[in-house]
C-alpha cells in the first residue's frame, strides 16, 4: 500500500545528515511511484511532486527537524492541501428546510449514504426527511423505507407512476407541514452517465433548488470515480462528494485526486455498510493516514461518540498518567466492542501496524469465549491485584485460575497481553509527545 511504500522511503531518508537535492529527488521518485501505484491521477502526481520538490529543495533545514522529517512534513502539508486543506461542511440554509440532493451512478451508495447522512444530522438535533425519488426500480423505494424505519427517520414517497420531479417538489410541502428542517432527496442512478439521467437531475435541481448537491462515488473504482465526478460537475454542478466504500479501498487514489481534478471537496466518507459508518472527511487526517502516521484524532473522536464522555476523559487521564489498570482494561474492552472491530481500531493508532505484525494472527475475538474468560479472570482478582499486577505471584495466579475456572497459563497469558498493551500505550504516548515537538505536525 501507499503508506508502507512511503514509510519505506522515509526510513531510507532517516539518518541522513543533510537534505541534498539528490535526497529530495530520490525521495520524490518513490513518492511519485507510490502515488501512481495508488491510482492517483497522472497529472495530479506530476504537479504534486513538483510542488513538494520546489518547497523541499529551497528550504533551510531547521534545527528541530531532521531532513527526513522536513520532507515528510512538506509531503504531509501538500497532501492535505491537495485534498482541500480543511474540512468542508454541508451548506446549511438559514431558512429551513435545507435541501440536499444525492446523485450518482447505480450502486455507488446513494441510498445508503442518504440514510447515513440523515442519521448523522439527526444526531446533531436536526429533523431530516428522506425522499424516495428513485422511481425506476420498485425495490429502491422499499430500500429507503427500510432504512428510514431502522433510523426512525420519515421517508416521503408517492404512488408508483409519479415522476421524480413531482416527488421531489411535493416533498418540500411535506417538510413544511411536518417541520422537517432537512430534506434529503435520493435520486435514481444509471450504470453509466447518460443524457436521460442528467436531464432528470437537472429538472429536479431546477424545481427544488437544492442547497447542496452531493455526488456519491465508489472509492474502489479509483480513477473512474474521478472521471464520473468531473462529468457530473460539468453537467450538473456539484457542491461536494461522498466517497463510499473507503473501507475497501486500500489505495486511496480517488480520495487523493478528486479535489485537485474537479475542484469539488470530499465532504464525507463511507467506511462500511452499517448506517453509522459515515464520517466527515478531514484532509489533514487523511494525509496523515496515507503517510502511515495513524490517525489518533479520528480514533479519539470515534471513541468519544461511543464512550460515555466522562469515562472517556477519565481514560484519557489514566492513559496520560500511565496508571491504567486491569479494571480499566476490562472497561476498555467492553467499550471497544461498541467501536467495531479491533482491527479497525488498531489500524488507526500510529505504530500499531508493526505491533499487529508482531502479534501475528493472534486475533482477539471480542464476543467469544476468550473475552468471557478474560472477564472471569479479572473478576477473580482482588481490587489490589487489579490495580497493581506486579503483586500477582505464583500462588495468587493459582488462586485466580481456580476462582475463574481457567488454567494458570490462561492467567499468565492475560497478564502478558495486558503488559503488552501497557507498553503499546507508552509507545503511542511517546509518539504523540514526539510529534508535538515537530512543530508543523498536527
Ligand atoms: P445506490 O444504487 O447508489 O443507491 O447504492 P446503495 O446505497 O444501494 O449501495 C450499494 C451497495 O453498496 C449496498 O450493498 C451498500 O450496502 C454498499 N455500500 C454503500 N456504502 C458503502 C460503504 O461505505 N462501504 C461498504 N463496504 N459498502 C457500502
Ligand atoms: Mg439507490
């Protein structure tokens, strides 16, 4: 992947004393290749490399940074810039309802994303309504209704045979009378862009005057997604993009080039099929992720949305002070269950890739037998033991094993895992501290 490639490159750079033009050229050759392999648009790559080179070669190496750090910093900043600089939000109308039109090809994820967006707005205290304006497949209306029911969000639809423009227009009246402050219109797609589709979308646009037209594209289609965005933007005019299936896109090429090519910012990314799996797009975090520096901010935010806020704060404090105990470990594991797969979470933590490799295939099944065993073992310990594992000697281990109905080696393994986790946390803490010292890194 791109992250690994770049990390390799920068490993080579590390340890060099001075940033020479040769160094920069060598690094940029790797960066160029990595980006092309990630399916980033050719012209975008060319411009990008040129910009980084110009900045890197001309720059004084500051005392606080090694030459490699300086190059990484510049690449990071330019990647962020390439993807739009800062987060782009939805245009909310000062006079409700805000009208959002979801457009895109068939299967891109419009209907799913309409639901996801509705949920996220609802969580922010809005009262959205979903509008079923995909009239060509009977199942499309049902699909939206199922989603609406799941999320407890109303779905506006009309009897079969009604045209999409009428549905979209009528939905505004519905929103007024039902005090819905956001209208999300799910439109029909086609397998390919064609005149008929564009005309229908233009007609809807003309009639309802949306505040926001969001193009939904499938990140896994790479450059095709960028081409689709270019032509939708030309014909219809777009306010932003939703990049779906980023959970399945290891290369990230579309995320990297679409803003540069079309001028339209990515506003949201879809990270899975579940209706919670929509995230705002943050260019700086994406850049860090691409560079393999992990994404602590996303992780913390994700955790906060799920964790009880007070508990999250408490954890953070313990994390800082390094007095994370087995009780916390247990609480953490319960919380992690809510966050999704452990793998997902690990991939967001810097330096975790290496640790994951070291741990090998020893997957922790969060809902299975192992988890229950862990819980039983910890519950069989005294509060003192939980707070300070170093006092758990051989005879205590025997007692705990007997009490929890496990074997001594299970207790040993848990204590070892816990130690590994503590070490890992120290490492993360150090990296965060180190990063602050970088100056330019955010
Ligand atoms: P539409 O034809 O544009 O309305 O697309 P749908 O919303 O029906 O989605 C097509 C398929 O893609 C469905 O199976 C969705 O569950 C799936 N899908 C949508 N968004 C995502 C995503 O972010 N990640 C993953 N893995 N699947 C997604
Ligand atoms: Mg659909």
